[in-house]
C-alpha cells in the first residue's frame, strides 16, 4: 500500500526538511536532528464490522512487523462510544527517530514476507470488499520543547483510558509559527506537565491536509480525569496570563478535540 507514495526514496528526507523550514525554523529552539517525526494514519471505515479485520491485521501483522523494523511502540486508538464516529475510524500513531528511519521502515515492510503472509486478509482484500474506505497519513515533526513522545502509564483498564487528540489550524504560516512558540517558549506545553495531563506528543504537521496546523495528544486514566484536568487547566494562573498575552492573539482558527480509547493491543 506504500507504493502509492510517489516520492523518490532518496529525496524523501530532503522534501520533509524543506517543508519544515518553509513553515518556519524560528519555531524550534533545539537542533532539528534531535526532534522525532510522527506519522498518524487515520482510517475511515464504511462498515463497522471491519473493525475485526483491522484488529487482526494490526495486532498480528502490522505491529509485530513494525517492532521487527525497529519501531518499539505503536499506538492504536478508536473513538469513544459517545462519538458519532464510534466504530468508523481507527487511528494509528508511529514515532520515528529520523526521516531516514521512516524511509527504512517502508523498505522493511515491503520486504517482510511474514508481514505480508500474516496480514494478507487486510493487505490483499478484494477490491469490492476493502477493509476501509480511505485513509489519511499525516507526518509531523515534534516540538522542540518535547522532542520525543512519551508513553503514559495507567493502572485503569484500557477501555476506560482516554487519549485526547487535538488539532489546531491557523490562518497563516506566521500565525501557526506563533502558536508553536506559545506552546514552546510561551509555556503552554509546560502547563500540561504541571497539572499532570500526561502529554503523549506535540507535532507540527509538515505533510498532510489542512495546513498550517498542529496536533497534540494528552492522556488520562478515565473520562472524569480528563474533565477534571481541563477544569484545572482553564483556571491555572499560567494559562490565564498566557491567553491574555496579545502576542498570541488570533493564532488558532478552532481547537477540535477527539476523545479516543486505546485498543487492547496498542503498545501504549
């Protein structure tokens, strides 16, 4: 399925680097090579019954193959029961140390006979009975002040845990850069750490739709914990001061949250 991407292999890293710096190098305080890259695949299902096919593929074929390819942790999430998208979407999060590793993993999967055999129900599904409608692949670069993702640790059952994915779009690249600055140097990211919201990642979208935008994920023991933490965040003095700072005015069009549960086979 990766052959649909027509970038020459040798030029893939260069394309990503150019895109990153065209957005704005000023948003980053740390050396670029120290920041991870994240891929988020968002699958849309016409038939919720296909979730079983997805689960078998991801659990038995894809995640083991990614581990063999050098990716130690892959996150798989689905919308909560109260979401209208429940049963109709699957989110797959893959962290890469470098763009070279991203390229190497593609090659490893293409040459992994065990992966192809175990996953053939999904990979070689008939054209008139595909497991999904379409999927979107988003490539991000980690924020400088959180250059690597963090897998949270909870004691609650996986079915209760909440992973909140948020997407922030901006009107212009300059305003998007300013919003990233707000998270990094401005201290918005630090507030999540202070109140214990267990951030998983913060990423600048470098390849994907709806640019310019950023995505980030926080995690909670359960839904009540998610509500309680946001109540604390909204009243935190650091946030009140930050939101009133005119330097960051009008940096976001709209914040769109998605509440997700991890699957029972997700690595975190």
